[in-house]
C-alpha cells in the first residue's frame, strides 16, 4: 500500500492543526495552582476530551489523579484481532518564566520565521496534535488498523506522579501491545530519532535557618551566621570545580556508546556564550545522557532591588537531580538528602522536602516495533535512517508503564528538537517536523498492524 495518500492527507490537515494547536496553547495549563488557576488546566483537559469524542473515541474520561490534576483518556476500537497501541502526550506546560523575554506572548501561538511559537507548542501540546493528525490521516485512507488508547497527562512537568499512581491502581487501563510516547524529539530537525534512554529525576527543596530574624549587617555581620551565605556554600558542595556533579555516594562515571553529540553542535544548540566553558567531564553525550546532573532551579532570597543591608536568617533553594539509567531515583534522593544535611556549614539547621521524583528509563530498541518505526521514518524523512539517542530529561510515567506492562514495546518520538527551546522562553515547534512525525506515526501504526498479522 502506497504511503502517498497519507503524506497528502497530513499536508492538507496542517492548517487545521495550526488552529487546534493555537487553541490548546491559549490555555495557561501550568499544573501549579500557586502560579495559574486550576481552571486553566481543567479547560485544556475539557478541550482534549471533546476532541477525542469528536474523533469517535469511546469511554472518554477525565481521570482525577491523586496529585489533584486530571488526565484525559479515550479508547478507539480497532479491527478484530488487531493489536492495541497507547498514544501518550501531556497537556500541562512549564511556566513561561520571564514573559517580558518572550518575543511574542507565551500563550498565544505566533508564526515567525517558519516556526510556531508559544508555550507547549513542542512540549507537549504539539504531541497531542501529532497523534490526532496521524489518526485522521489513517481514517481518511482506509481506517485506523489498530485499537488505540490515548492518554493525555495533566501534571508531567510538575513531576508529582499523579498518573503513575492512577495507572498502578488501575493497571488494566493503559495496557497495550505497543506504547508511543509523543514527548521526546529528534536529535535535530530533519534527523528522525527515537529516544532510547531517559534520565529520571528527583526534586528537593532545602531550607537553611541560622537566626531568629534578620540582623543589621553593620552591627552583626562578620560573626552572625548568614543563611544565604550558608546556602551558597552548601549548593557549591554539589559540584566539583569543573562543574561535575558531586553528590556523596552517587556514581558519575558512566559512558554513552551510541550517537554522539559534537561539542561545537552542543554549544550552538545551548547558545553558550563565547569564551564560556562547558561543565563536567567526558563526552557531551556522557554528561547529558549517561551521568547524574544537579541543577539549582530556584533560590528564595531578597531581590537586588529593594535589598537592605541585612544578615539573612533563612534561605531556601529548589534542586533538581537528573538520575541516569542504571541508577535508582529513590536511592539517589536519599543520597542527595544526606549530602545536603551533612554539608550545611556552621551548624545551620537544615530542612529537606521532596517535591517530585521519577525513575529513569531504558527502551529495548531491538523489539519488533522498532522495525516498523524505522520503516515509517524512512518514508517520512526521505534519504534518512532512524537514529537512536538518549534524552537528558525525564518522563516518569515511562518506568511505570515498563513495570506494569513488561511485554509492551515502548517507543519515544516527538517534537522537542534543539531549536524548540523547550522549558525556556520563546519555545517553538517546527510545523515541518509536526507534519513529518504525524506521517511517521500514521505509517508506524499501519506497519505495526501488518507485522502483527504476519
């Protein structure tokens, strides 16, 4: 069966895809009620439920997960005897950060220089649109040859584990022969890539207290223990001089033996300033795919504007630790907690709170579904072969799905190539990548159904 009708159908659907992605991006669906109203996430979930219903999905439901958010589920029956494929995306997004740094409003899809800008365009509202495009293309060309389950998570970016716990309590819900996670990305635009590994993560908040209250720095500074200075010293203990992560007891010397990431390409992708060195040791691929990495993602302290000459009594920081495959996130959390408690200077009182955690993941890229995916990518990306890469980010659900359904084949694709700048200001998606990956997914589903019949 020729692939041309699929390519032509997806191309014809791209204007509709842009309209729908614009509607989804407009929801300020940050799953943190301290930053954005819960109603924004609920409205996004309602939009997705309506879209699935319109596509003929059955059992469409808003699942109230234990972390207080909603995931959207739907089931599309397939031909008798056909395999079942689970398609995953998440509709919650990272906060926009400094909205003044966005060239166009973060929650308003804007086309510029051939890309579509807006929070969630690539991570991962675009992934949901990719799934819809693929299914519509198949329906227009003979029908969807597999049974399909769709799950759209509502709190992936927060790492609070709501969907993981829901799935563990309802293990039959997401069972499938194959699972396509639409939340990864190509190594770079135009190079078809499946993601073989994900680092896990743990998120901790640490608070240091040294005084009953702030003090005048002239009267007491020099002897009174400064909580902010203590925090700076504590955070510095998490890195060696070259920037390598140094958490007591945590191994950091693994190597990546797959697709490599040339340093000059990484510097360009990361927009590292001229003269500024990269941190860590080993190859770039070692550092971002195979080794732990600690990041201080926030500090509570007085802003420069309005600061008073005071010795600070308390300071708080939020720390993210990426955990590579082969290491346990629970164990890494214990090691990081112990490190923070033992390295605080001057006897500062330490409080550590865990706010998120997810296990790393390693896919079996030798499973038969990868043959179907490679053939699909070969058509969607003429002249290119499927590549296998790691991803330094985390999708905690992947480990849960692998444990619940050990016979399922899990594949990770998506729209988050380097130019997308996910989690940063001015996030964007390439419509060409969206189109190619929708074609890829449609052809994969067709190939996979044929392989299971054989």
